C-alpha cells in the first residue's frame, strides 16, 4: 500500500470526523434525541427571536430586487458571475414566486391585507413556525457541510459501495458519490452532480434519470426540519432510518416500472456506453477509496471551504430556498385551508392508509399529494393530526416522495437530465405507493 504524508491523512480524517459529529452523532437533550447542528440552530433561534421576522423579510426583498434587476437590466457583474447569475437569473415561474413571497411575507410580518394570506394557518404559520427553523439550520448546515463533502469522506465511502451500486441498483459505482452527496448534503447537490456527469458522458440517459429522481433526497438537516415541524424531533434517529429504508426500497423497485424503465441506455451523444468497471491493479475497495479520499483532501483548505464555499452555501440556501418556501407554501396552504382541492386528489389514498391501519386515515390522505408542490407542506398540513403515528407516517412519506416542485423537481426540469413534468408526477405517485407500506410497517413497530 502506498504511503501518504501524515498531514494529508489528518486533513482527510479530522474534518470528516468533525462533519460526522455535527450531522450524524445523536445526543439526548431535554428527554429527546437530536444532533449538534440542531442544538446550535435552536440556540440561535432563541437569540434572534425578535429580529427574525425582519431578517426574513429583508432576505426575500433582496432576492426579489436582485431577480428583477437581473431579468430587466442584466447588469454585467451579475451575468458574468456564475454564483450570482445562478442565484438571480431564474425562470419566469420562479420570478413570479419570488415576488409573491415578498408580498406574502410583508402581509404576514405586519398582518396587513387579506387574512387568508397572513392567517395563523397560512402565511403566519410559515413565518412563525417554519422559516425561523430554516434560517438557522441553513446557516450552520451551509457553513459546516463542506466538512462532510469536501475532504474525501464521499470518495472513501463511495469506493466501498462500488460493488453494491451495480448489482443492487443497476448503476455505475461512481454514482455512489452522487447518492451520498444527496443523502448527506442536499438533493440539489445530487441533481447538479448527476446532470454534470450525464453531460460529460459518464451516465446513460436511464442512469441519469434514475439517479436524479431516486437518490436526490433532501439532506439530513432538512429531514430534521420535517421532524421538528411534526413535533417528532425526539425521534429523529428512527425517523431518519425509516426514511432511508423506504428510499432504498423505492430505489430498487420504482426504476423497474413506468417512465424510468423505458429510458434508453445511451449516452448524451446517442452512443452505447462502455460498462467496464474495475478497481486499479494493486487496489481493493478500501485502499482505492482511501487513495481517492487523500487525493481529494490534499487539495482542500478548511479556511476556503468554511469561509468561502460555506458562506456561498448559506447565501444560496437563504436567498434561493426561503422565498420559494414562503411563496409556494403560502399558496398551497391557502388552497388547503380554503378549498377541498388536496382532500379530493388525496381521496384515492384513503383506502390504502386505512388498509395499512393508519389512524386518522382521511386526514392523512389529504396531506400526501401536497408533497408534489413542496416537501414541507404535508408535514405542515398534518399539524392538526393528533396521532403521533400518523404524523410520523406523513412526515416520512413526504421526505421519501423526493420529487417536489419547489426545489428538486424544478432543478430536474431545468437540467440536462431527460425527464419531463408528466414523468416526474408519475414517479412521485409510484414512490408514494411503494414507500407507504414500508413506512407504515415501521410505524406499527414503533408506536
């Protein structure tokens, strides 16, 4: 085995262990189980409680102004800056959503305008119960996620999973890195990685579609937001393990049917791929993973990752995600509170939930389809459900459904990955039907 500098090994191990500690090590606090990032988040919420409404309104206003300026004036310093261009140069649909979020948040902060916008069950709910959690968790997640993603941990674990991805998921070994990046980091990271790999000829059309719609799960921290929203943060570990189990089952089953099964195994240029995947001579999975990890870590700087990449992550999540959650969330909650829309389209799930023995099955059925608009909405709509088991099932399902148009779905549609809106909706339904029985079974064991 090749020898490596002690400094390089330390550069791989120490940041990775700190990242694992912050995002994956459970602690018992006030009788519940949580992770260090969540502890920091709650502390900061307490410190900034009176200032958060103004801060959140400021973020949405800046996003709205930046978007309008970019679309109308196209200033050179934004158009030629990759980060700013990505942040503000969005499609017309998202321009409208961002501007609506400014209106909705203004109404909610000052309690002006129609009550249906700022009411306790619509915009007021998102402002007071959801956005503060997002703001603080995005801060710490954005700053510290590079410790998990940039110092070789993904390369190390990914190499160990090479022999799993092809036989189990019919995917190349390199896709393990995309999957881990999504599950540990964020679904948006997975979509961007997958699109890039597809464009560069590393994935076939089928592989890119399967990875993008199957493994681009929300991050651990976003999952924590869901658990807190339904009042189950004390059960975060079994909650996350249930989501992981259900998502693995969906990853095996869903690609065998419908839109994904019909995708072609051809590269972006129309040619057949070379499927050969072997470890370099003289390496096993562990040594090759260790080599890749060291190679990755050697070229990283903790200062750059935290204070440059980390700050960019925070800004991106604050200014891109918070307005979308406010805009899409408020619209959907208004529809949920003032119309029977979600109850009607969710009715087909009532017999399924009742058959699975889920309490308050009718109330739960009215939440499930809301997940296609935004992953957080089913959990928000489940707030009035008394049964812990039912809220657990709704929350786990909302994460496992994966495809929600406020983020991952929109990214998939805007990427080079060859999948359309109709296919995304069909895959969303398939994932719901596959994951529900798995989650229900675990729920019956836990409650």
